[in-house]
C-alpha cells in the first residue's frame, strides 16, 4: 500500500511539473507572437507611411532644374550676354553598376578627371547626380546616347550656360562667372546656392549677382532600375533672373574695340578708352586692351588657361580704365592752378 501511495504521489508531482513546463512554454510562445505582432504593427501601421515613402523614393526621384540667368543688353536693347543650351554629363552612383567599366568606355572619346570625380562621389549621396563633365561636344553627346545601355547611371542633361555673344566685347565691364566656394556657401547671402553653381566673379556679373540669378525649379520623375527616366509626374519650371539694361552703346563699343586691336594679335595694344555723356555721367563705352574672353570661365576654366591669363605679361584681366595708374599730364594743371590761386601765389590774369 505504501509503495502504491508513493508511486501515485510521484506521478502526480510529475504531471504538475509537466503542466508547469507547458504553461511556461505557452507563455513564451504567446510573448513571442505578441512581440512579432507588435513588430508588424510598428512596421505596417506606425511606420507604414514612412517606409512607403522611402520605397516610392526608390522609384520616384526629385530632380533639380537649374535657374536661368538674366540677360544683359546695351542702351538700345541689343543683347550682349545671354544663355545657350549646354550638354552636361552626370553620373548617379546608386545606378552606376560598374563605373570603372563605364569610364573606360567614355575615355575613348573624351577626357574624364577620375580623381576629382571619385572625390565628388564620396562627398555626395548615392542617389544624387554628380557632374562628370560640362559642355561636352555634340559628337560626344551622340556617342553616349548610342551606348546608353552600356552606361548605366550615366546621363546627359541639357542645362543653360552663360554666353558672351561678342566674346571679348566689354569683358572688363561685364565680368565673368566662377564656381562658388565652400566658404561662400556658409554665408547667409549665399544660403540658396549649391555646390558647383556659378556666380559673378567680376564686373557687372558680380555687382548685380542677386538680380541676374534666377530661381531653381524641380521635377519628380519615375525611373527604372537603371536610373532612366520613364515619365514626369510633377514639375515646377525654373524662373529666369532680371534683365540688365546698360548705358553702353554696342555700336560705339565695337568700333573702339576694333580701333584698339592694333596691327596684329601677337602684339596687342595696351591702353583704355572711356566715352562718357558728361551731362548725366552715363558711360557710353569703356574699352581696356588687351582683353580676354569671358566664355572661358562660363563652363569652368582649366588650371592651365587660368595660369596663362594670370602669368601673361600684358595683364589681360586688368581693367586699365579704372585700375590703371597713369601720369595725369595736362589735366592736372587745373588742380595746381586752383591751388596757386587759393594760396594767393598768382592772379587770375597771370600767364605762365
């Protein structure tokens, strides 16, 4: 009897232990499922819209559209500075599957600075377009379009480029453009600008920078896995900057430019000419020779061309009309005569 009682107590305790283990397992399973359910609720309900937006961004891309810089005209309304279409080459790192292979293919027709490109890619986000080369030729454009399927992530954008119609015409007055620096981007007045944008560096381009600059636009496009645009979903067109009307007369300016060219290009005349309307102070023409072509700066001047300009003994970047230092000659006799009269050293009837 005692052995039977002992056996039943042992089985009873064993069943209690099993039930306790089952209860523990059930609790663990319930907690696990509850945790999974909470995670699903977090992903699908709480963060659903955010993740949906991120997935849409993989398919829908916001593309910035460059602004259009305002034109510059002479006193009669003739345009002397405007914009022209430029074919610029870009790469989207996220879509470029094999960039070294693409660069090897591109090197057959054009020169790409790989070191600076790699540095720009490192500094940019993977989905942002990185400029590879500005103002490529029509021949290069045709080659890239023909090999588009072999160049994933590489695209051509038609963007406005500053154009100085008469080349070195009034170059010192009009000025030129240069790429904005990182230091300038940190200042309040340039907060609306972006790295790589061109700003006025000299002359009227610099003085009226914020009037001439337009406002950027954007478009939302649907892209495929290779980054090619399929369709435009939404677009806001860029705004053009203000036009600038000068007191210069292009006809007189051109005539003086030709008179100052000299006998040959190899031996340019050094000097300046200013024609002013004395009643109002309007500048009708201002010529400084030797001069330079501002179009060299529009697409970003190379280091070699910049050094050639800076190291030139004739100093073509100097505006001799306002920066040159010359003996005053007979015009200064008015000052000395007035000083002598003021000091009672001479009389107004005296002759010297």
